[in-house]
């Protein structure tokens, strides 16, 4: 069993880190670069920067942020939000990102995942999936930062992106994200059963114990948290200690 | 020499946009709805010499010119006057369980120790998410509520008249919504009614916002029979033989003197607390089980505002038709003022979403107002003011937009 | 003292540059033969497919240059795909010839049947020593069992076990996570992405280049 990766997710709007709930709201929580460095120094395993408003403004604008972050953060960096073309990926990687997270474009044009994983390698391509619960056991795929329903089933789509060449899935529960009330465990359980690529669970963590509950019940590889860290509810070390206390292996 | 285009409703002939936010000078100020009649001239938002709207001016003042600690002291002293100590209700909070009323009721109870009774003037047609949030308001927020649903037959007819006569389907609703607070206060022997924001936040005259108390004219009347609903007076409805005065019970504004005699006061919490609608969203998610719209709300980019009534999108459609201002403009202007987005971003969003037609509930709306699609468009097109709209190749386009992409820009 | 990072159109160059700069190196990106042969240290980065990597090295005319540099016995470090390219061949997408600086081949990470395997191997994972002591290598002062960041589906299998500098276990299989042959080093993991422990490894390499 791999060590579980603890990932900090930082949603960004222009020069601010923001934190919404259900992928809505633009409350400012700090300077994204400063936050990334702090989490790095505290022992976080990975950083994900998401351009939270790329969908609204039909742009993506994190390259400067990534370039800066690279100077002080020496762990993997993923960037997502508005990745729409091969050039977007090239620029992101050139700026210093290790992986790109793709959602909307991939749903509209699944071939984009195949194309980009062939050019850049699967390890660079993270399929970002936004899931909204429809009823027990069924979730719908959303795009555009949790705004547009697609009619696609999350489990089917997750299987498909694996086949297309995505290296990882970052699976966000729209219902839980920002609520700090725990993960949608059924979601991760169901998807993990159906795919063989690594899954990063994102959305809903309120405390280390939530991660424990998820990891004890679903076969996922990494947990992403935002609110817990940005709102200083727990530190990276506190989260990792909780995991270790429950015999969950993490990088110390 | 340029020909001056006709402007309906006595709106300013030249369309201008605020330099700071994206609202235009066509935005009407709040009206006393039950006096609203066809062809009435509208008072509009004020722009100063620098081309900045009064809502932005007020917002700047909010940031720097108001001592909020002092206002909090005033709030506490106000609440101290009204707080009950025998378990009875001591404040009426009108609302639907949307982010604003959820915030108001919860904070009054759990921070300020009041005993609120929330009262809801029922939406025409509840959306699923609206109903859910209403229930959560009670079950998760821990509050009491009375849901008041007026006679649907009359309400539908009023709404239909309002749509056709005023292109303002929400007019009868607003009448009821404004009245219910004071009316319930009178019924329950409660003296304090608390609303959220004063409309000066959005561009009524600033002087109104130096006053925490709502103008009584909005919710009380001296002569009930002359009240108009959908441009039709109560007397005229009764004259058709279909209705009696009994049917108008929900809409009859309390008598002014009566309210005064009972010591009823209607305040704006927005006078006492620094109001930020987006922060109300966060608060209500954390405290009253509020959930945003699962999908992007039609006509805008947001998910947290005004999501409980299927007729709501048509309210915004009609503001777009009459004033050139759609839902996105309202949302974006508010978020610019509260420093969530920049003016350029707002402009971009308005361009992208403002004229989006609200398809999802269109059929239901047509059924509700008993109107065919053809008649719907006939009425809508009748109300397009020539100074705002221009027909280009059979398609209606705005003459002016905040990003200067109108036909005449 | 200058350390050259090979520019052949792939690899997360900026992170490597940042990491080396952070550790005080005078580092630059180049595909110029003259500059490469003049440098005191050489880094071969790379992510993605072996065949793509070799194709690019060929089109940039760098295959012989790297071999020439290696013959000078100055420090050379391959990172991730860069480590794999040091070997003779890979079986990814059919057989592809590599630089052949270290004997051995590159194969897919062995997976067991009837298991829901997760590939690529994306994880922080431990470095364990093999037969070669870490003293005086780039792993000097690295604690046994330190976690490094891995992301790969293929691994190198050195023919000579004395080239194996560290082993790492994944799904009950112990693969070669770093190699050493003289002054040629390879890291399957990303030292520039492995936090302070990774930066230490880079620092060791820089010291070697200074010597």
C-alpha cells in the first residue's frame, strides 16, 4: 500500500487564494504563494492550484503564480482551471507545474485527454472530476467549476478517462466541498472500485478524522484539503499525526 | 443631428453605465408596489458628476465613513428594548430561507439572544432547492417559521395582469412580501420587524440609508380599495364578480395609524451590520444548512442568489426588457462593490450571461400566467423601450452595454 | 563552476532550475554541444515516454554529446526519464535503444495478476540501500528509508547489481530507485520535488561538481 499523499488545494482568483462552498463564493483567504510555501515547510506532500474563475472568463492565468511558487516549493505542483489546449499544458509545464488538471475541456472533447497524455505522458495528466449526487449510488459530472451539469455518470466517466490515458483522477464532491462536514465516502468507494489509476479525494474535509474515516473505507491514494488548512483549523503535521495514529502510512 | 429615441417609463434618454460597477442609469429605485400602475414614470438610480452610481458611493461610505462598532452598539440597544423575557416572539424576520433571511434570523437568535419568528410569503412556485433550503432553515438552523401561502387563484390572476400590464410579474408578490412582516407583527403582538438590506445598497437615494427604519409607505395604506395589483385596483377585481374583499386579506396593508399605535417598527439589519451578500451565503451554509443552486442560475454566473422561485428568472427577464439590466448585472454590480470581482470581470460576465433566456421554467411560467408563447413575446416586445433596444436582422439587440458592445456604442 | 541542464524539449525544467538555484548552483539550460562539454556537471531531466525522449535527443543532436561528456568522467545525473535513458534499451512502446551508459534495460513496473494495480506509481516511497554504501555519493547523509516522490510506470533494471544505489518497494516488488556508475547517477524519483531531503541530494551533486 502506497503512502497516502496529503495535498493542499488552493483555489485562486487573480492574485488571491479564495475558498468557496459548493464551488461558489469568492471569499479571500490569503496570498496563494505564501500559503503554498507555508504548507510546504509544514510537510505537505503536494500542492494543487486551481484557477477558480477560468470558466467564467474563458482564460487561465496561473503561470506567473506557478513560476513564483516553484522558487520556494519543492514538491509536486498541479495546476488546473481553464486548461483547454495543448499549448495551455505546455505553458503550465514550462512555468513549473508537474501536472495539469483538466475537466471541462475533457468532457467536451474526451480525445483531448488521449492526445495530451500521448504528448506529455499520463503522469502529467490529471482528470479533474466534479461530482454531484443525484441519488444513492449515482453522481453526475459537472463542468465549469461546478456550474454546468452534463448528464454524464461519474463512474462511467472515471472509467473512461483511465482508458483515455489520464494518470490520476482528482475527484471533487460538489455537495461536500467547503462544508467541512466530511467526505462523500460512497462516492470514493464507488469510483475506486471501478478504476485502476490513483484517486485524489477532494471536498469536505473538516478535520484529520474525516480523512481517516475515508481512508478506512475507500481505496484512494491521496486526500486534498483546503478549508482545514486555509482556515487554520489543523496544521499539516496535525493531520498527518492523526493519520499515523490510525496506522495510515504517510510521508513524515 | 441625432434623433432622440423615445424612452419608456420616463427613463433617462441617454443610457450610461457606472464607472465603478456595471449598473446603468436605467435602474429603477424601489416603488410603492401597490400604487404601481401602467405607464408610470420611474425614479431611477442617481449618478454623480464622476459617473459613479449612488450604490457605489454608498458602498465607499460603508467602507470608510461608518463606525460599525457604534452601529453594533445601536443594534444591541435596539434589541434590548424589544427582547422578550417570557418566551414570546420578539422579532419578526420575513424571508424565504434564502441566504439573507437565513443569516438574519439565525444571527438574531444565536448571537443576539432574540426570539425570532420567521415568516415566509410563499414563492409562486417553489424550486426544489428553494424548498429544501426553507426546510433546512428550520431543521438545521433551529428556527420557527410560518409559511403563508395566499389564495393561488387570485395570486395567479394578479401575476398574469402584472405581467401583461406592467411587464412586472413579481409586483403582486412584492406587495405581499413587504406587508407580511408588519402584518404578522401585528397578529402576534410583536413590535419589531427586521429586514436585511435597505435598497440604498442598490441605488435608492442615499439619504434613505441614514435611517434604519423602513418607510411606512411601503407596507401600509390609508385606503385599501385603491391598492393596485398588476395595474388593476382591488375594486376592479371585485367588480368582475369573481372575488370579494375577503380574497384580498393577504394583501391588505396594515393601517398606518394602527401600526403606530401598536408601536411596530420595521428596521434594516443592513444599517447595523456591514452587509455583504456573499458572506451571508457562507454564513447560511455553515449555520442553516443552506445549499447553493446545484447548477448555474440562468441569466447569471452565480449559484447563491434568489433561487427559490421558478418565477424569479422572469422577473429578471422583465428588468432586462424594460431597463436593459438582467440578473447578471445585478449580481455582478453587487460583487464589484463588495470587492469580489473587478469591473472588467463584471463586464465580461454581463456580456456572457445577462441576455441568457431562462429556459428551464419557461413552460411552467407560461402555464402559471395562463399565457401562450406568442402572447408572451407580444407583451415582452411591447415593453422594449426604443432607446434601449434595436432590432437588427430580426433579432433584438441592446443599444448600449457596459463593455461598449451595444449596437450604438 | 557551471552545471548544465540539457534542454531537449521535455521535462519540468523550471523546477529543476529552481531547485539547483535554491541550493546555490550556477545552473543553465542548454542544448549546445560546446557548453555541455565545458560544464562541470550535467543533468539530464525528462518525463514521459522513453522513445519520445530518445527521439528528441537525436533530433537535438545530443546523443553523442552526452556519451562524450560521460567519457570525461564528470558528474552526470539523470532524473526520472533521464535516468532511464542512461540504459541500453527500453521495452516501452516496443524496443527502443537508449544511451547505453549503464548496462541494463528499462521495463514496465512488474504487476501481479488478479490485483487492482495502480499504475503509474505515484507516491512518496522509501529509499533503501543495497550493497553500495551511500557515503560519498549523492545519497550521502540521506537517512535510510527517506521518502522521495516517484511518478513513473517504468523502471530500470541494471545488469550489474553494484550499479544499484537504492531500492524501493512497490507492490512487493523491489525496483532500482537510483543508480551509480562512477560519476554517473540516476534518480528514478524527482529530487527537485521531494522536499528538503531531495534538495539535499541535489546539494550533494553540486558539491561533487565543485570538486
